[in-house]
C-alpha cells in the first residue's frame, strides 16, 4: 500500500474540506447574506425558466431546445418543439406554465419564426406529456404581422393574465417608426386569448387601421414583464444608449418610443423630440446609463416579507440584479456576485426563492436566505 507523508495527508484533508467552501457562493444584501446555489449547469444561451406544480422546471435555450428539470436536477430535452428561426437575438425565447396546468397540462412559449422578410415573434400553446418528455397538440396561437427583417428586438415575454388571456411583449425589431404605427405589431404589448385571437376588450378592436391584438404601443424592446400583487402589468424594456425603462402598462396607452426617450442613439445623437410629449406616458423609472435589463419578477414576500411587492430586474450589461421599490419607484440596491453575470431571467420559485439564469455562466441559480 502506498504511503503518504504526514504533511501530504494534512494537505489532502484540508483540500477535501475546503472544496465545498470554495464552491459556496453568497451575496450581501439589505436582508443579510444570501445563499446562491447552482441548480442546473452547462446551459447554452438560456433564455427563460418556468416552474411546474411538482417543483420541476422548464428551461428554454435560444438555440431551440426546451428542457425539463426534475426536482432532483436531472435534465431531459423535451421532444416536439416546433422549428424556430435562430437569427441574432431570435430563437426559442420565453416559456410560461398555465395557471391551471394541473387540469390542462398546457404551457405557452414564444419564439422567432421565419417570415417572408426575415422573422417575427410567435406564441405557441402545447400540452406537456405526463412524463415531461414530449409536447403534444402544439398550436401556434399568435404570429406578428410580417414586415420586419433583421435579428434583433423580439421582446417575447409572456404573462398569464389570469382570465384566459396572455400578455405578450414585442420589440420594434430595430425599425423605430413602426412602434408608433397601430397597423403593425412591432413595439407593442399584445393581449391574446389562450386559444388564439385578440382579447375582446382590447382597445383597438374594430378600429380602422389598427391591429386588434394591440394592448399598448410605443415600446422599444420589452424583455421583462410581470403582474404586481394587485394584478397591474409592468414591463421593463431596453433603451438605446441610456433610457432603459420600467413602465406600468395601461390599456391603449402610448409609451413614446421613438418620439420620446431618456437615452440617446448609440451615435450620441438626440432621440426624437425630447423626454416628454402630451399623450405619451412617462416611465415609472429609468436607468441612465443603460443596464440592458432582461427579466422582471415582482416578489410575493414569502421568504423576505420586507421585500413584498419589490421589483427584481436582471442586467445583461452590468452583471447584477436590481431591486426597486416605492410609490415613486427607485432602485434600492444591486445584488451582485460571481453568479450574476449577464442575468437573462428572474423568477420567484414555489419555495419563495429568487431563481435566475446567467447567460455567461450557462447556469440556473437559486437565491435563498443564508443558513
């Protein structure tokens, strides 16, 4: 039997016990130290995470893959995902679980699909098999009107409104003037029925030269959306060079892009007519300089009661999660650590933990109070 010098044995023991400590992560916050645990690793361009009632999860990858993650962390690719058009920022994007999943088995997901002039945002409905390995009865329930080209600003967050309808965000695809044109879906929040078709109470149903699915317009590229504790819809959207916004979304309102903005063009030139104009909404909060926001979660207060109703927004540029609160919304702190590299999505899990996807790390993390 091979023998090791006493000092070597001591060093080996130290390494064995030190390894878990080296892997442990934490983030300092106003609620004390938070524990950050990697749940799923080796993801490629993860875009969204959604929780199922049995504590398992779904994760999308922009390249077109949908995964089921068991409560124990086993990862299985789900078959039956329709072909998506992967170009630039487009691909397989958001995923949400139906509020009535236990009776319907339905999920909804968004993706960019090929169109005559390039690609556009679409929303699909599908039944998830009981073994979580397959999608069945996949149906495209919405596709934005064709007219855009290029591979940017797809928006694509989906919110279950709780009344049989869905809110879906759509970016202006880099075609700035289109966000002010009600005859186009670019730069809008649309509201559709879960079975397809425009929500009957949409503001422009029956109006001339307006698409019936539009709920609000004048948006640039909303990549975060959530309902607050009262049921109000909020979105967070990318500005240009500065001017990232959080907006309370109200029926039929115009949110100004590209006529008003608190940012500038990347060239440094002024955007539109300034920061305000009659008939156009002001943001509840804006960042300048830009943080490239993606993902929005409004917290229930389950684990941290002091954070009930607070907003959590991921940053793709500045590598942190922003926490905001107040009647006049303000950024209160920035949750930052090795895990918060290019945060794409932020969700609250059934356990009250804060779950987030890091693009750079290719990892899904869970943040909970420190033991």
